C-alpha cells in the first residue's frame, strides 16, 4: 500500500487506487491502522471492495476490475490457490497484472495466463523482489561471466510462530515450497537464462512440528533437488532449494541465503545479514535490512524508501506497464523483468516438486520441445 501511495505522489499511477479483499467489514480497521503511517505529504485514500457493510464476498474482485479501465494496473496478493482465477479475470479485463509468487501452482495454468496476456497485449509479471536486491542483482550479473553451471543451493525459513498467522491455509491451499522456495527458484532461473535449463526434480519433506501447532498434517521443511542441463555442452548441474516454516526465533524474521558454483568461480550471498545490527532496550537484537524497504521517515517526515528493492519491484512493473501503454511490446521485457513468459521454468520446478512429494519422492521430468528450447512444455 505505501509503495503505491508513493507512486501516486510521483504521478506514476493515477489518483484512483482500489483495495480489494473478501470481507468489507475489515476495511474500517484497515483505514484506522493506516493513520499510523508516519509519512507527510502522502495521501492514504483508496476505494475498497466490497463495501464496508459486506461481511464476505469472494467475488468482490469482479466489481473492482469493472471499475478500472484497460491499461490500468492490478496486483494480486491473495492465497496461492486463488491467483489463477483472479489474474485471469484481470488479464481478460485488459489490465497489466502483477501476481505475487508463486504466480500459480501448475505449469498449465501458468501457460494459459501467458497466452491470455499475449492475446490482450498486456504485461504479466511476478512479484519476486530478490531480483532487485543490489547484491543479488550484482551476483547474478557476475555469474553470467563464470562459464557453465555446476551447483546451486539455497535456504529460506520463517519462525514457527508464523504458522498461527498462516493457520487458515498452511499445508492446505499451498505448501512451504511454493511459499518460500519460489523466491530462490526464481532467482536461480533468472541467473541461468541462456546458460542452463532444469530437467528433473525430486523432493523430500520433514514432518512433526507444524502438525503439533496446526493439529493437522503439514510439512515442516521441503527440499527440492533439481537436475539442470547446460545448454552449450549438455553437461549436468545440480541444485537444492530448501524452505521451512518451523525455524526458531532469531535476529531476523526470515533466513535467506544462497551459494552458486560455476565453472569459473563461486558466489555466496546472505540476504538477511548485511553487517547492520541494532540493539534497543525492550526489543530483541536485530539484523536490519533497509535495502529491502525503509519505513523510517527522514528528518522532515518524508518517505524515503524508493531505493529499496521491495519498492523497486512495484516501480519496475508500473514503469513497464506505462511503456506498453505507450506502444512497447510486452515481450520486450522478458529479458529484464520476471514476466509470465520468462518464469515458466519456476512454476515447472515448483509443481514438479509437489508432484514428487505426492508420489513418495519419484523424479519428475521437465519436458521441452527440443534440446535448444528453454520453454518447458509439460511435466512427466
């Protein structure tokens, strides 16, 4: 919300901002909470769907979309199993659409959204802000000059108390791999563009802790092991992506790091430990990361988070959508942004991991039209 309120201040989006949920009765409390936003000269007005007196309307997004026009922008930050339906409606309405990761849970749904976006001539983009982190971005650029791919490993976790917040959907509409592995899978796919493609995935999971908290079956930690094929030589690379939501509390909310070994060197980055720590009376010791977003105003009370990679993710989407409205081809952004077309491999890996878990660890192949293609066609 703050990002789009500031984008409105900068006149990068129009005056009208809509916020849509399923329960209109929550909006009075949301407006009251927004009064705590500390920035001066930042109007916080928005139109809400459904209206404040409606207890629940799961189709409120249809009215919201009807109130906007072709060429406007829409962002979808809803439970994973609702992404496809809402994004499809937004694209068919002619809106440039950004969907939080994972864009959808199956390759077929992803392919269909890409097809509809192409037919409508609009931009389809995933919100995966790691791409815009200056350190991760620099690392990706360096990898491009280190030859062929050999091995990648990533880890990302959240503390187990977060499961209480996720109780309504954790382990039901999605899993921890879709929720967190999606970040580093997307990042790795971006880094490997033109270098290698994923060809198969196996997955394993641990259990026990989440089940005690939620009172139902739910994986604690999921590890995907992917085999990659180097496009130039045909040689093999490997990758492991691990995600967990049963970690203990620490100096950061989310652990997140990766290591990548290439033919000509290696790269390591820890996104949550940037050498900046803060200790305050009455609060836990914290490793802070203002490179993501800065919610502390400057001396004059102004918002100064525009350089954050969380903000840049939205800004890039709005800038690209504006460019498309002015005549640019949406496909021209495939090389630089996490568009629907450029992230098909991400969904292929995530769905293959889920299929592998559901078949007791069986390897799932990612099928391409040819050895030269980087567009996954199916899973087998």
